[in-house]
C-alpha cells in the first residue's frame, strides 16, 4: 500500500514565521497558490497562512494601519497563521490523509516527518494517483498480496472491474470475512469491494446463521 511520502510533492514553498504581509502575498501570487505552511527556524510546521487570512486582515475594521494607511505593514506570518496546523505524516496511508482533508475541509496538507518538520505537500490531485491503477494490477495485489500471503487462502476468486473488487468463495471462519474485506479496501487502486463470500464455520453467532453471504461493501471515503 502507498504512503503519503510516495504521493506528495517534495518541492514545497513555505513561509518563515517572521515573513511579512507583503512578502507572503508576493509568494502566493508568484506561485499561483492559495496557502503556505509556516515554519520555524528548524523547519517544524507551526501553522498555515492563506490568501483568505491576508484579506481578512485588510478588511478588519480593528486593524491599525501604519502611517501610510497600510493595515498589513508590520504584520508577520505568526500573526496571520492558523494554528495548530492540520498536517499529514509522511508514513501515513493516503486514506488517512484523505479523511483528514475531508474532516477539516482543506484541499492540501503539509507533510511532516516524525519530528514535525516539513518534508512535502499533499494535494487532492496527488491522492487521486492512488486510484489510477489498472484492474489487472489490482487483481494481482489482492490475489497474491492479500489472499495468499496475508490470509493463506487459495480458494477465493478475485475479479476486478473499474477498480471494484468482487470476492467469491468460502473462508474458514465467519470472522475472516470482515477482516478480509478491510484488507482488500486498503489495497492501492481499490474503489469498492463486493463480497460473495461464504464461510465454513460460524465463530461469531449461533449455528443457525451459518452459510450466509455478504453484500456490497463500498470503500470508506
């Protein structure tokens, strides 16, 4: 499975915590971006500053302008940034990063190492690369990586159509079914999973429930 480090852009434009209002505005415009991670001297990400933050400062009726009437003069990234920052760990899964983007309503995440230092930037378009995987490659990853190596199963069939995986066959225990489906959902390129799995022994409920099969399980988003 891919990690954030494999998908992120390593060329990242950042602002120092002492960067001025106009310096930030110039960098945003020159690079065609709407936000910048703010870093301390040791490259730790301490916040994020956006074009919207700059505009709010200009529009703030309580902001004190300088002698030239400029409300942004003397203001630094430290004053403008949103903190604490929402970041992604370099070793996290794309699914974890995507969920964090969704939950926080952001389009990109600064990527940090174990010490919180900036190492890259992850965007929504970077995440889409996870799902551009040919069906035959997904079939191999599921069949060889998950079924055989992960679960030691040889009697489960795998078919893939447009990134949707269908599993057909029987597993030893009923409890194997949800574990197997979770593992398949985490495979790179998988968009959804359909289960036609049965089981030989019901280790979860009464024997009367044995032999039931699953239904479609959409990929968590």
